C-alpha cells in the first residue's frame, strides 16, 4: 500500500514533465523527461534491442526481458499504475549503486517480530509477558542494521525456549523508494510517449488495416467493417480524440500532392486512417505512397 501511494504521488508530479525525443528509431530510443525550468526529477529513458535504461534523478537502472522493452513496461494510460515490483526486480540487470533494489527495513523487522510475539509457536503461561520482553530486549536493535537485528531475535528466549525459530529465513527487506520511483517513471514516461504515438497498425489484408488504440486497446475502425454496424465513435474510453471524416477535404489533400485523385480503395483507406486518428494530410500521403491514386493525366480528361 505504501508503494502504491508513493507511485500515485509521483505520477501527479510527473504529469507536468515535458518530453524531448532525442532519438526514436524502432527500438532505439532516447527520450528525456523534465519539468519546465528545472532538472529536479528529470530523467531519460534509453532503449535498444532487449534493454531499457532509466537514468537521472530517478536513479539508474537497466532492465532486460524482450526485444522492445517499452512493451514490457507498457500499461493503459488511465488508472493507477500496477506495480509489479517483484517481476520487474527479476529483470533488472543493473541496479543503482547508491539505492539498489531492496534494503533492510527496520519497520518490517518490528512488524514481523511483534506478529510472532503475538502469535507464538507454543502456548505460554504469560503471553503478555512475552510481548513486554520482546519490546524491551529485541525491538531496540531494529535500527542497528539487519545483522544485529537478526542476532537479537535469534538469541532471544522466553520461559527457557527460543521464540523466533528459523528467523534467518524471514525476509526483512523492502523495495527502495528509488527503485519504486524509477519503475513508476518508466511506466509514466511510456504513457506520455504513447500519447503522441496513439495508434498502432495491425495488417489484415493488402489494403485492409485496422488501427488499434494503445490507450484502451479498442479497435475503433473494426466496427465499420461489419454489415449494418454503426461507424466508429469519436474518442475512446481513455479520452483520446478521433478526427471527423471529411471526404472532400481528404480528396483535396490527395490531389494537392500531385499524383492524381484517390481511387475507391484509396478513399476507403483514407477514411479508416482518419477515423483511427490520423489527420487528412497524413492519411493522404499514406494513400499516395501505396499508389492508390489515378494517373495525373486522367484527372484532366
């Protein structure tokens, strides 16, 4: 719960960050995020095949798992961030030298010790006395480091018996705040990046392409292909806006490029592209690039 609160607070702070794309070539990326007029909480995401690195004020960590590590950390743009800290930690191949991934937590030591004291392995004549003595003889060592804390617990006896049995197996570590913040910043940075790369293409045929919203994962254009279905609605559950289709404007954009008028297939593809989020100019260039236009001389006849 504490980590979730930390992530939520950080996301609110990072929402004001501006993104500068220094390189964006397939899985080769270098993207810097910073608030205006300050380097506080600024960071950079760098990706190359199989890896992602974060550096800057959020610490320095490198993760490796799949070819495009944006896919590994990518989450929907709405709702709280799902902190998969354990899984992410397994894929961390280089941790920040100052903060690391986990460290001994005095608070966790105290919680574990008191939980065992309140639920001892055997019945006792004076259970309240056990709690009192644990507070007096064990808890004072919580701030003396993991080694001393474990030693104090393991050597403690009550009514002639050990209480903290197999205590060496107990995990007394917590994820560092820097690791939590770094992972949060990675997810938030990818969300911001996806905000300007909202649509991903899924090829379904020679010229039949559906564009899938990366925010809500909905295929906004797919419904238009079904007989009797309504055209796709403007916008999605994430709040992303879709441009309205204007056949005349699209036609003029295609003609202005100088390669003739759009064919029927070109017009259909243009409509799909615009309804999926492209502007008319971008859709027109895509149609021309695919050769879905008439010959220029045919337009003069």
